[in-house]
C-alpha cells in the first residue's frame, strides 16, 4: 500500500523558481516545503476555528473581561 499521494500543482513561473531556490538553499525537496506550508496553514485554520468557538461561547454565556479582573477590565 502506498504511503503517500502524488499531487500535481501549477504555480506562477517566478514562484516555482523561488521555491526551487529555497529548497536548494535549505537542502530540502519542494515536497517538504509544500508539506510544511500546508501544516502551517492547517495550524492557522485550527487556531482561527478555536478562537471563533471561544468568541461564540463567551457571547452566549455573556462572559466579559471584567469577569477575570485582569488588565482589560474597564
């Protein structure tokens, strides 16, 4: 069974050149660069979703920063 999936992508020519340059400078493959970029994108999406969920909960429960008595209290 295959442990990876091959995907073909299209990039603007200059971006492709830049990726090749970075990969060469860092002694990495373009696949490694793409995997890292996607992992960071996923982490950003997950963090954004968590923040949205937190806002929704605090709004539903009418929680404000005053409840914590912290530096944001007004």
